[in-house]
C-alpha cells in the first residue's frame, strides 16, 4: 500500500476574525483549493461559524490583544502561540499585522518552520504619532524586526511603495526579502457598478472604522463648512468604533455630529457593496494607510474618490484621473474637493469610470491572490 501523502499545512495568524473575513478569506480559500490544509489562529468574535463552515481549522486566541501593553499578557500571548505552532507543525505561516509578525516570526524561527510570510500594512498610530513614547517604541520595534526578518526563508509583504522604501531604510532589509503586493484585492464581480439615477442630494460615503487617524474629525469639520455654504448633500459614515485602537472616536462625538445634522452614522455594515452602488462619492481622509480596501471597493463600484495625499491612499487615486487628493488633516482642502464633486455630476462619472478600469487592471483579487500564492509555492 502506498503511503498517504499529507497535505501541506498553512497557518494564518491574524488578531481579529472580522479582519480575516474581510481581507484574507478569499486568499485562504484559494490556498485550500491548491491543496493546503488551512489553519487560522485569531481572536473569535462573530465569525466562528462562517470560518468553520469553509473547512478551516480554527484556533481561538485569548491572550493576543492589539491594544495590550502589559508585559505579562504579552508573555502569555507568546506562549499561547507557541502551543498552537507546536500542535499544528505548519509548513507555512502567514502573519498579518505587527504583533503576529513579531511573536509569530520568533516562534517560527525557533521551530524551524520552512516558509514564513509576514504582512504589514500601514502600521497606523506607530508611524503617525509624534509623541516621545511612540518614537521610542518605533525604534525598538524596527530594531527587533531588523533582526527577526533578515532571513532567506522569510518574505515581508508591504502594500505601497513608501512602506517598501521605509523597510529598506529603517530595518535594512535586502530587496530580495521584500515583496510589494498592492493590498488584499477586491472582488470585482461583487463590487461592480450598478445603474441608478443620481441622488437628488449627492450621497457621500465614508466606510471605515471610527478612528481619529482615519480623518473622521476633519470630515465632520469639512461637512460643517459645506453646510455653512448652504450646499445640499448627504454624508453617511459606515463603520464600527474600534475600542482596542488608541485613536478610537467616542460614541458621544459621533452622536453630537449627528445632532448637528452634519452626517449620519449607521455603524458596521456587513456588505458595503449595495451602499456604494447607490452612492455618488466615496471619501477617506486618512492620515496613513497600507492600501485601503474600502477605497478599492468604492473604485470597483465606479465611485469617484476623495482621499488624502498620503502613503496607501495615493497608491489608489491618481489626482484628477479617478479622484482627488487633498492634504491630510486639512478640513478646508477637503471641503473644497467635496464641493467640486458635489456640484459636478459629469466629473463624478468621469472619475468613477477611470477608477473601475484601474481596479480591473491592477487590484482585482484574482491578481493579488496569485501574487501571494506564488510566495507559498
């Protein structure tokens, strides 16, 4: 009797199950279709049934928290991951975000796992904050990553050119260890244009977590400026409050803006496609990004985009081609860009069509998934 060949095992380590489902689910399904047994280690909130129904092996995390700075909890998180790695014995590990990359890479190297794939997005407040504490933390993290990631069995995926340059300069990583893959892709069959009459009041959508460093405060200020000019529009915020993020906006602030009639906040939306398909403009005034999936989804639905001229956002929008770029943290520039598109339906349509074409050519999830599967193979 011939011995049964065991399927290669891949372990994804991602802090939140919702992020796995929104950004890495299709990649995991593609890996499974290629013959991998898929394991996922994550904090489980609301997506356990969905993950298990797809045949993935779920390993709930209890100690690894994005917001934690407790040394004791971090030690427990490392040992929690250690037990999972020892139990699974994966052929490939794919870490997403800072803590999984730091802790997971250390464990994987000790256990001599064959292939280590690390993915880091925009790094959020770590790179945005100018406080002395965060500056010191940034130096420590880059020092650790410089030594952890400098190995021929590993690849570090970054999502934009600015981050590629950053990791070469800060962590001194050779170009052969770095891979630029632009985001996590977008399903262009699900996110697609739908014919509809222009709304009597142009509908502006901002779909993101409710964080100050996503530029939500500046967006509210821009809306106030437009209201003072007597412009007519609707501004809809779609997204949850991320309590584990230091930049989280308090619910009372969102309610206050609603009472001012600047905007409407509807919280988390499981499927944003139908909303994008009835909207007129998408906006994201973020301070820094990896490559924001929400803008890819908006562009796939042929929406013109207004966003900031910062890493990640500028990699999706070509100024005056498929949208407008404005300086970060500048409500007046943001309001001027919004006013231009609110008043000009023809320009909205022109930018929207260009955005859809660009997504099809550069950001479709089939392309992005194939880039990543090539690393596994």
